C-alpha cells in the first residue's frame, strides 16, 4: 500500500479548533478498517513493512528505518508533494513509539491550538508517555506561530513533525528547522503506483481494468497514491451503479467517471513523459509551432502549468545557455507571471516563453562543461587548495602563508592576471567549457580565446631562461652548474 497524506477530509475545522489526538491503534486505525471509509483510508499502512515507496528513507539501513529499529525518535520535517505519505508516516512514527499523536492543521489552526497541544503533551508526559505533535502544511504558520514550538521542542516535551509541500529552507524559521531533520519524500514511481493499485483491486473486487485504462489511470495519478485510489474508487463505484457490471473497466468508463480531471497525455499512444520529451525536443530543434502544440496538448490534458514552467526554465539553461542569457530571465518571469494570473490567462506567458526558447540561439556548452566538471570531481578525490588561493582572515593564517603571492586581478593590466594558476598544485589544468559559435557565445568564445592565449604567453615567458644582455659574463655559480 502506498503512503498518502490524510488530515481527514470530513470536518476539517474540528481538527483545527481542537487538535485531533490519536494513539497507536486509535481512531485512525479504527476508521481505516471501517467499510464506509474512503479507499485511501482503508488501505492506509499499519506498519512500515506495508509501505510502498520512500525506500530511500525506509529501506534497510536508511534513516527512518534505523530510527525505528534503534528506538530513536527525533523531530523532523517531511517535505514532499501531495499524496506521498507525509501524514501516514507521521502516524506510523507515533504508533511505532507508542506516543500520543496530536495533529494540527496549519491552514485553520493557530497559537491556541499549539497551546492545547502543549497541554495534551504535558498530560501524556505526566502519565509516562511520549507525544508526537504533527503539523500539516506547517509552512502556512507564520514566524510567531512557528516560534511557539521552540521552547517545548528544546525541552523535549514532545517530538515535532511538520509536513510541507514547500521548500522548508524558505518557508520555515531557521531556529525551528535547526531542531528538526528534514526528510525529503518522493513522488511514487509507476511501479509503486501499480503495486498500490493492485492492493486496491484486491480489496474492492471490481472488474479488472483494461491495459489502456490502467495505463491512463496511473498517468492520471502522477506519483500521488491518494489521487490514484480516489480515482479508482470513483471508477469502480460508477461501474457498480450501472446495473449489470461491465466485464472490464475501460477507457470510456474512466472518462465518464473522471471527466476533465483525467489527464489525456497518452491519447494516441503518448504517455506523460513522452509528451514532455516531445515538447523539450521541439524547443531544442527550434520548431516553435510543434513546441506550442505539445505545450497546448499537455495543458489541455491537465498537466500542472507550474511543472511545465519548471521544465521551460530547465530548457533555458540546458539548451540555450549563454548563447542567449535572456532565455533564463524570460522563463523565470513567465513562471512568476503565471503565479500572479493563474489559468487560463497565465498560460499565455508560458506560450510566450516557449516560442522564445524555440527561436533562441542554442548552446549546451555550459551543460556539457558542468557535467564534465562534476565527473572530474567525482573521480579525482579532494585535491588541496593552493596556498596562494586560501583565505587569510587572521594573522596566524597569514603567517602560515595563506594568500601569499596571490595576484589581485583588478590591479593587473586589463583586469586580468595573465599566467596566474587557479587549479590545485597536483592537477594539470583542464578545459571543460568550450563556447559554441552561436549567439552571445561567439563573443564569449573570442574573449575566452584571448584570455587563454594571454595565459599561454605569460606562462611561456615565466618558464623561459633570462635573456642575457650583450657582454654579460656568466656567474661562477652558473659556470659550475654548466660544468656539472
């Protein structure tokens, strides 16, 4: 069974005004077994071995598995997209350590709810029991609300677990973040989703899905187990209400059950990632019309415009690069404009960025250089920083020779210290970046060639023997050296 988030859909205000409390084998487990509970709730994992996905955290020797096995409960932030198991994992943590589970929704809650959670934790502590305080959508709390947790986390009154779909580095207070370990949860893979769906099919005993319907349903889920299960439950319910049950759950039934929610990426045989690949390759191939077609097709099929904006930003760096640096600026602005306007108006900005990328001069020189540099570092170990490049903020470091002999480029002719060496002493200089003869990289290439030639001349001059003036006599030391 997959992991999926679950602050209960029913009566959310109640869970905000009075934090929902559950322990291992509590109301959460009871509702999960109820026949009228949502399918996602009935299939919720009861222990770690039932979890599908997140093996980078829960597999043997992985951080959360080790914490469970060694009995080391720690505060954490679970960061990941919707429907990957943040709430479920928090519940499993509480039940695994026999801790009281207090859930707060940051969307509707406030400092009052935090105070109530503190009182519940104190009561549990008086009874010799630990407490897990779980805050869903923790990034919705402001600084004052997040600060309210600090003294209690510091004192060990309860273990804090926050769930967020946003980058905690930007959305959470540094003080609270420093007291918690951030665990990144990933979208479920197609294989993980297929395993979740298999368990759902067994539980519901509905007619089998056709291969085409199964493929579309998994694409519709897009890594979200809860979305998959809700969609499948709707399809099965529609089939059961049609009198004689159909022999198979096919694509037409899927479309009737899900309507516009169903992504149509794979109509005509194309899956989601094939469509984004076609968009990327159309941009790379400088075909604005084809690029617009694939963009429109994905948006029409329900693709998240924010995902497409992120892919356009990636294309600007990977395929246009420094041949036209405006591409990156324009795609970032298009993404911002979409956030302001939303759909459908904001989609025009994505289309504008798509056309610009398709028509811009192309270069993958930086992309190739970066990959080459990473590969070199991965294969070469940790070479020491040369003394003249080291930082020397203290007298001791200066006495040790840090920074000695460094040539400050701004004090050199043309602002360039010709012949200066910036590589580790034990490494020969390498060339990763080679500009292409297109767009701005034409000028960058000319500039780089001139700098490299100046370096070569300076190093050749420094390696050459000194030129003797006419009539100069050789020193005794030199004569002795030549005789030997």
